[in-house]
């Protein structure tokens, strides 16, 4: 394995030293791993082995046409600089985490939204360098038969953070407001009860003055969602992501949109607001999510030079998104996303 990684390093350097130019490109191990999938797609059909040795890579670079060579170079540089752009914010998240631990405060961050909207990838970037002892990512599966007889909120509350901890929910109790009613996993009565009661629960969650609740809704366009589903279908490393809900998400697009409208209309408040992340461009969605988390909580040691101001084209308040959806309903008879 190390031989291949070393060879890939030579490959990267060779790509960035065309025509004798002495430009050097140093790539990290994490970046290398992210690049392999993109490069593999570019090299399909070129009869390249899964793990060519160093000499084979050098030969490949020498014989590669300029077009594919330039494409790989652009892809490598884009991935590298996107990863580097996140690091100052990931460093700040470590400071935030340490502050919460020192003060005994807690944070609950909800990652909700449509399937293939980038929740998981953003979660991984947010937590990439955090202290694993003081955060948890919670992704609950289908409730058991026993859990179905209990209060809907109970199994989520059981996962809440203790003092000094951050808990990030990869889908939250708001499944009851989106997926479950659309897919028929709950009754209309259960849906109405949840929508009537959820804000009272959330008010109690933050009543201690030491708990921050941050609600994020990841919004992807229908066209981009379809592209991501197709990639999952054609990639054996991503096929496991396809679920029963995924397979019907495009056909039920309008139904999910209507439930999103009701979600924002009834559960966005000044004390527990929603923030909508436009996530067609994954890197921007990840960056803006980090900035939003950093803005949502005070902490010691904050960098004064780091720009955490929101990009209004990516991050929208719940009430602003609701206004956009209302305008679309008047113009087109339905909201678009």
C-alpha cells in the first residue's frame, strides 16, 4: 500500500512538472484518498491496473494525452484546495469543542433534509478533527416494535449530550415531519400530534441556558439529487446508501416539498429557528455549515481574522426560505425544492 501511495506522490509531482517547469505539488494522505475515485473515473478504459507500480505510473504520465492529463490535474488541485480551505474552520471547531467542555455546555445539531442532500459528507468534514471523546454522531435506524409503542421523542432524548459534549443527529426527530408521513410510516394523527407538540419539547431542551439547539435543513435540487442517486446506483462503494426512501424520492418530490413547507411554517421560531443550506455545491455547503456552527455559539480563542459571515446564496433563514417557497407556489402552483 505504501508503495502505491509513494508512486501516486510521484504521479502528482509529474503532472505538475510539465515541459520542465519546476512547479511542485505536495498532497496529503487524506487528499490522496479523496482523489483516487475521481482519477479512477478519468482513467477508465485506459487499461490501467488497480495499483500500478512506480515505473508504470511514470510511463502512464508520459504517454497520457494532454486532455486527460489536464483533467486529472484540475481535479487534483480542486480537491486539494477545497480540503485546505476547510482547515481554518475545522481548527475553530476544535476551539469551540474545548470551550463547551470547559464550561460544561452542550450542543445538539440536527442535520435534516432530503436524501442525497449532502448531510453525511458535511458531518464527516465537521467532525474530521474533533476530539472523539466529546462528540457523537447519532443516526438512528427504524424504531423497533417496542420503540413504536413509546413516545416518539424518547429514543432521541436518550441520545442527548452530557455536559461538555456535542451530539450531531444524522436525521432527527423531524423524520416524523418529513419521511414518515410521506412514506406512510406514521399515521396522520401521529403527524399532527408531533407538529403540535415539537416546539414545546425544543423549548424545554434549551431551558437550562447551557444547551444550544441548531436545526439545519439541507436542500438539494431535483436534478442534482437524481445525479447523486445515479452515481450511487453505478458505484459499488456507494450502493449501500440507496434506501427504500431513496428509490421513491424523485417520484415523491412534490410530496416531500409540501412537507418541507409545513415544517418551516410551523416549526421555525425565533428561539428554535431553521437554517436552510443550499447543497448542490457540496464544498460550499460544507464550508457554510461550519461557519454557521461557529456563529451560533460563543467560545474563547475565536480567530478575529477568520471570515465566518454567511454566504446568502447558500445559507437562508427558515423564514426567508418560506417566503421563496410561497412566491414559487403563487407563480408555478408549487414550490420547486
